[in-house]
C-alpha cells in the first residue's frame, strides 16, 4: 500500500513541526518539570494560535473535524520535542471517551477542552483499586473507568481527593484519584467510551514515540558529525554508522506502523484493532532502543542531567508502560492473527 500525506496533512505537519521546534526549549521544559509538568504558555499557544489541540474532534464539538492521521501528526511533532503538555491526557484520552460515550449534556464539555479552557484526564482502575491519571494534578475534570462503569468527576467535587505522585517522566506527571464520597456523573455508553479512549490514546502514544525516536536519531547524527575522536568525527567510524543505520531502519518501520494504524481507524477498517496493537508495540520498542543508543553514542555527556538525552529516555519508558506494554500488545497481535505462540 502506498501512503503519502495530502497537501493539507503535509501543511499541518510542517506547521506543527515548526511550532514545537520554536516553542519548546530545554529551559522551558525544565521549568515545567520543576513545577506542574505543564508549560501553560505552550498549551495556550497550541490551542489558541495553532488551533490544532482539538484536531480530531468534530467541528460541531469545537474541533477541527479532521481525523486520526492529523492527530498522529500533531502527537509525533509534540513527541519530537518531549513537549510538557496535557495533550495526551485531555484530548487523546478523555475527549474521545466523552465524544463516544457521553450524554448530550456531557458532550458540551468538548468545545471547552478543544479551546483549552478546561483540561481533562483519564484513568482506569489498574486492577489494584488505584486510579492513576496522567497530568492529573492539573486537570479540571476526570473521566474515570472503574468496575462501576465510566463517569466524569469535576476536580472540585466534594469528597474527591487528588494526590500528586512522583513520576520518572516529569513532563508527564501522574496523580492518584481517590473518589471517596464524590458522586460521579456516569457516561451513557461506557463500553464505547473506553474503546475510543484506548484506540486514540494508544495511537497518540505510538506517534509520540515515533517523534521521540526520530529526535534521538537526528540529535545523535548531529553529535556524531561534530564530536572528534582520534582525529576524525566519530560518525565516520563503521561501528557508529551501523548503529545509526539500525536506528533509522527501525524508525521507518515504526512510521509505517503508526500511520497504517491511523488510516485504519479513520477508514473504519477491520484491521484497526490489530494495527493499533502493532503500532503501540513497535513504536515504543523503537523509542526505547533509540533513546538508549542516544545516551550510549553521546558518551559521558549523555548521562548528565544537563543534556536532554535523559528526557527522551524517560518519556520512552513512560510510553512503553502506559496503556499496555509492548509485550502485552504483541500477545494481542498474536491472538488477533490466530497464532499459537506455544507451538
């Protein structure tokens, strides 16, 4: 299958790439990490100036009326810069859940989410009774999936407790949501809500991983051209070339998987579920590999706090663990393909 962006998609990609490259700096990222984990000015610019925050929401719900390919493009470019934003939590998890399973009254929240006037987060029971929400400490409302169904809770609901947690990836901090005596507002169709949140969220994480992996390669290639050892740039050594080439091949395979999944969802393909599992597994594995290689090939400086390499490594680990590990997704790929792994 031949795939290429349309002119409109190519323009969105170019615009998003330029926006994040210009707006996200190491200084701003570290400032966000030291605070709430969100760069408020960057978030306002994304939803205001760029207008791409609600890219996959219908126009009648305050969005741009585009699809999963366009959402993946924005997520990829945000991931390329490890942007400290609640884009995943608010618009790739909570918003799709409300859109797919909410009542008409609940869907009135969607224009507020697309405009950035409200920030939402999404959390599922982890099987041990804990509800862990990405960017939960800064969210205004929560979409919570528990054994009792899926419901919305406002941050100021009486009895609700939000406990900030220490997260390895400080650009995507978590909070534990304790419902207590709060009274949730149940969604009309909880099954559709969870399915939409998981499909969109996993695709967004895969696209974020793709962008991060590409940044690891680009930055490492640039360093390998500048760093001189034994009188030559280290990029001229065969062993370094091989490792960079392996990174590039893996990234291109991940790119195919991510945009195949995005197209499959947009087209309502029977392969959509299979494609999302494959994309999440492959892209996250690729990111982890590339982030590790970035640190190794940068030598001593790659292990320091002052260098950005650790930001990519931590985001790669966060992506790999959120909404199913690569191994878990590969198991589902095997099941959907009808393979007997024990054979």
